[in-house]
C-alpha cells in the first residue's frame, strides 16, 4: 500500500468538482447531496483574507515526500498542518485524534454523491472557520471535515497522513504563490504587482475549474513523442501518472510493478512503466511514470497528472493571474532534504 496516493484521495471531492451555478436550478430532489457539494464549492467566494503583515509575505513550511505543509491555527486553537494543494477546490480537514481539539461537528457526516463514485467524499460541512497561517487569516471559511476512518480501504493498514488539513484554491485565487525550497519558504505575492525576474522555465497553464493544467510534449523511451494535457497537482504524492485510453499514444505497459492506491470510494490500480522525458518550455526533464490501469478520478480531457514528487525538484511559482507556472531547478536539494527529513 503506497501512502502517497492514499492520502491524495483524502481530497477526492477537491479535484473533480466541475459544477456550474446553473445546476442548482435543474437538479432533482434526489440530487440533494450534489447540491450540498455545489454549495460547499461556492461557499468561500467573497470571504475576506486579513493581512497582519504586508505582502510579499514569507511563511515557513515543512516538507514530507514532496508535500508542502503549512502550519495554521483554526479558530484560535493549537496549529495543525495543511498541505498546499493545487488540486484542492475547497478547504478540507481530516477528523481524527490530531484534530480533536478543534471540536469539529461531525453529526452531519454523510456521503456527498453516489456510493460507488471515487470523487464522492464522506464528510460533514463546517462553517465560520478562521484559518490563521501567521500573517494572513482566512475568515468565515467553510470546510469539509472528512472522518479519517472513511479513508480506509477494507483490510488495509496504513500510517496516518502527515497533514491534518488541505488548502488550495482559497490561497491560489488570492495570491501568486512562490514555493522556494532552497530557502524553505512559501511566499504570498500580490498578483497585480508581482514581477518575475528569474531565469526559470515559464510553462503556460490553463486554469480550469480551479485546477491548473499544462500541455507539454512527452517522449516515451520506445515510441513517438506526443502532446499531453496534464493536471498539475501539488497534493498528489507522485511523480507522473498517465491515463491509458485518454489518447492513442498512451498505452498500458506490458510489464511493470502493480500497486493499489486507496480512494475515498475504494481502490485504484497503477502499473509502473519506463521513465519518460517531458519537454518543459524547451527544457527536457526525465521522470518516473506510472499508468492508471484501474479506476481514477479524471477530469475531462486530462491525459495524466504531475504530482508533488515531480514538483519537489524545483522552486515553483504558481501565477494563476497570468496563467503560468514557473519552474526553477533547486540549487541544493540534498541540503533541503536534510533540513526537512519528514
């Protein structure tokens, strides 16, 4: 059982919620859980963020297996760690003994969607949260509290996730976010005044349904190059996953190590393939690749997913306002790994 993909699916609703407001008027009563999901998706629109220090604001973080973990207090309680997740459309909390001090109201726990839907989470909505990252407080936040027990696949034993919360869109929509692994900081910039002056690789990104996607050239070791649309998901504990059948050029390898990943709704299966070469703004980067040979949470038109372990090779700027992601090779990844052993 692989911990990396396991906890990626703790955020199953966070990635595939592609709902428009018009659906509220046409969904039947049997779709009440879908209505609740839609309302949660929209709940934090227009909520305030209060700065106690001026931008740019540098926040410290802890790194575990490529995940960027930010400490924050919720409603003034002792801090917990949130994973910084580009795949998170809403705020989430994992309800277990580590978050017991938050006094989460779990009386309304239920599945928000069909029983066999991998993207349908089990949880209870929490309202009126103040999430303080130290220098910036997100006020009046709604979040989904997911019982940790609901993340267990039948018969599986695993370690707890290294984080207790998930934060994504509600930071990325407000700020240009720079993750500098050489300095060990996440810096929030004002999108209007931000200017990039480095020499990194500027990769155009499409922001669709609150998620970033890049279209890049992929060169397999034994085939012709092809262009793939990849979801950039800093909350997914992986390098690269490709989806066979999403385009003719992506085929399941004949051989390779097969492993299971645990989702909110069940299991998914992945097969290891040969490393592939990615062309990122004219710079070739070779990365391990896996292929989804079971069910997965896939957005329309998506050919694969770049995850946290791939991004961990770089200092990264997520500049949604200009629809771009900037990748700078790290100067000393070994030193940073030693500083953040996880």
